[in-house]
């Protein structure tokens, strides 16, 4: 009987433990520093009307996906990164529709990431 009680308690408790272990999503803001904890997911949203190149510098985060938002197809493009180790990383966001002679440094935006344990 005791084993059955423990088993039933575990079944009831398991969904809440799984939900609690789900990492929180942190929305990134251009030009700002964001602090993440290892395991958290960072999401960058960019206007899909303009093509961008997103480059990751650093090993504290790893890319996990890219796609379009579901609410309004093709209005936003999302880039997701998981914090994998303590350290720093930078996302370089550069428009790819520049004309020859345009200043690349003038239009490149950054997201600075710090990952803590």
C-alpha cells in the first residue's frame, strides 16, 4: 500500500516538476546587455521586412532556432539561443540590403549577453 501511495504522489507531482524545469525565455533588446542563467533561452525578434545577418560571437550561448512568428506570418523573424556556459557573447545584427559604399558600422546593431551559473 505504501508503494502505491508513493507512486500516486509521484504521478501527481511529476507534471509540476517538469513545468518548473522549463527555462524562462528572455527577450533581447538591441543595444543592451542582458544577463542570462545557464539553461535560459534568449529570443531576438527582428522585423522581417528587412533582411538581416545575425552573427554570434562567443561561446556562452548556442543557437537553437530561427523562424517566423506565428501571430503575423513574415512580420517578425525570431532567433533563439540557449545559455550553455558562464561567460559572454555578442550578437551582431547587420542589414544585408546595403548599397555599395554604405557604412556597415553605422547600421550594425548589437545584443550583449552575459551568462552566469
